[in-house]
């Protein structure tokens, strides 16, 4: 950037910044002026004028150098940004009108700069096209103006995201919802065979699926809309919950098959058959889950709590350990019992995933996840630091004593485990008064009891209470989000024949070949308002209404 001249060093740029039309006209009439001169970010003088909302300077540049109207920025960060992109983001209706009336292209320009790419740590994602920038800005007049100028509502960026996908990802959901309503209305006028809200991106996600996948608290409010809530309720009550609960039976069976004693003879075939089924199930789990991980990405796949992210970790770990157990058995490697014990713990813990099929238990499973991966994780880190510190101090005192004098402190690992048991109240204070005990030991024990047992445990209880209160406030929303996520998962995994089509075919009513849900609108609230108005008229007279 230092190798490029600044705006103040270029006369035409400086005049555009200061909105000096007289200087601009004189500079444009000068033969030595290069109208295509670029700044540090690859911008032209028209970019500078539009960026500073200097309408007079921008009009003078457009009249004197119309070649700049569709000229994009050329830097790596802002590649493809035209003056019309900037005017749309600034919501300057007059400048947008001037640019369009003078030949500004609303369809072809695409922003491909790194600054506008969707990435981890990115500050901005507004798509590539001018209409997507206008939709993210939320100015309905500018959106209509750009569409009237010829912009297509079906544009897609390098990820295949349509305007609706991009709006779903915006932080301001209120503005996004208003823009979605306007764009859907204008798109319906085109009479396309596929509605815009059903167009998927390159990952196969429609805007509705993307909103459910993102798990945003504000975005979940779309599930409260009556037609959406009715559709989800029908699918869940008719098919979804029954299929989901039946899927729990193979999971319980695969864990219970390890309960019989290990087989010794070939006649003891029950456990052998169960282990074969468990191995086949583990391979099936890996075949189903790995493509989703590659398609979505590990961070999103394992990170969304409402979509069962932590349970995916448990499920993948369980399947990998079962396959590893099979390898140990075939190679006669010692340690099979330890791996099997971990498998059983993970398998039974994963049964909690199916609690989301019950309205009473579903939100509490999310509460457990948030406590374990949030509050309890912080508590364990703090406790680990305290345990290491006090265990090291006690071991330094007792390391010169006889090993059999106090068994709880005969080695450093045993000392560390004893202090952990002491911190959670599992054992009494391991002090032997028949031998000499240095006074510092009593000081260390008292300090450890105050810090670990009183301070940290009460801090954990307070954090868990706060988490419980926050999750309880979102109980209904979390339940609906779980139902939607589970229904989408079942529709993607189960055969199509198991999901009969819901609704009424539009051909029966002279409509197009689409399926509709009945939606009954009652006029009772309106009648109440009329009755209230009549009472007010009778009491105060019509002039007060």
C-alpha cells in the first residue's frame, strides 16, 4: 500500500473527495489527466466520489468520463467492486439512480475480493452481485430500483448461495426478513417453475435448511410461522417421531449384547452374533457420517448443539472403537477389555441422543450438553490447576516419609488422585497423627479445602444454575429446532418411500402442480376489535376514536 500514492496526492482523487465539481471539470479537460488512474486499493476517482457520498462530484465524473461507471476495483481485497456496489451499500438512492440512468450494469459485475468472501474470521459476507448487496443493506426502494433495472433475483455466488441464503446468514434478522419478503414477492411475478426458496446451494441446502442448520436464536423464529409450524408438526407426529424412536432399539440392542459373559465355546453364539451385528452397525455409521462431515465440515458438524453436534462426536468415537476392537480381537492384542469398556460407556451415553424424540426430555439433553461443554469444562480446568499445585506441595512434604506410613501419598500419581477424591468429598482427610506431620501440611489442607471444596464447587453450582435458567427460557424454541433438525436428518437418511407426500395437490383446485397445506384463517380477533370500537363510540363518541 505504501508504494501507491494516497488520495491527497492525486489531483482528480482529491477533487472527488472534496466534492469540487469545478476542479473535476478542469482536470478532465486537461490532456495530461489519466481518468483510469488507480489508488492503493485499485479504486478510481468515481469510487472515491461515491464512497464519500459526493453526488455532485460523481455526476461530474460520470458526465466527463462515462467509462468509469462500470469500472471495478482491481486490488486483491476489493476485486470487482463497482461504484454501483458502493452506492447501494451506502443506501444513496440519488447516486444509485444516476448510475443506473447513465448505463450502470446491475447484472454482470461480481465482487470476488477476499474481503467479501465467506470465511472464518471474515467481517462481511454480502454475496457478489449488486442485488445481493442491496438486499443486505435492506433498503426496499433500492432493491426495487435494481430489480426494475434488470437485475435477476435468481443470481448465485461462488458457493451457489442465492439471495435468500445470503440473507439468512446476515446478523440483522429483522432487515433480512423484510428483504426476503420483498424478493419473494418480486420473484413470484416471474412465474418460475421452482420457487426461489426451494433453490439449493452447492451443498444441497435450501434457505430453510440453512436457517435450521445455522441454529441462530433469531433465525429459529421462522419456525413459529403458522404454515411452517403446521408442516413440521404434521411430519413429526405422523412419521418422524415413530421412525426416530424405533431407531433407538438397535442402539440399545448393540450395547446390551455385551452383557453376557465372554463366550468360551462355539455353542455360546449369542454374544458372537451380537458382536458381528455391532461391527456391521459401526461400519454403517462410518459410511453414513463421514460423507456428511466432508460435505458440511468438521467444525459445523460437531459444533451445533441443537443439531446434536456432541452426540456426533460420541457416535463417531464409538464406531471407531468398535472397529478397533475387531482389529484387536483378530490380532490377539492385549487391552481388549479396556477398549470394550470405553465402547460401552460411549454407546449408552449416545442413547441420550434419542431423548430429543420426547418433548419433556429434549431440552434437558441440550442443557446437559451446555453444562458439560461449557460450565464443567471451565471448572475442570480450574480444578486441574489447583490439584496440580497442592498435590505437588504435599508430595514434596511426604516424599521423605516412609512409603507405607500414609498410603494415600506414597507416590505422586496416588497423591494427585487422593487430592481429587478429597476435593469431591469421596474420602476423609488422609492425615496420620501417629507419625510426625509438619505444620505446613495442615495449612495446605485447610487452604485446599477452602479453594477447591468451597470456592470452586459453589462457583460451578452458580454457573450451572445460570445455564439452567437460560435454557429454560428457550425451551419451546429448542424443542421445535430439535424436531426440525431431526426431521431433516430422517428425510435425508431414510428411503423416500417411507415419507409419503403431505398436503393437497394444486391440480385438484385449478392451481399448478404444487402441493399445499390447508391454512384456516379465523376472523375472531377482527370481530373483537369491532366490538371494542363500538363500545368506545358509545362511551366517548366517534370523535375520540
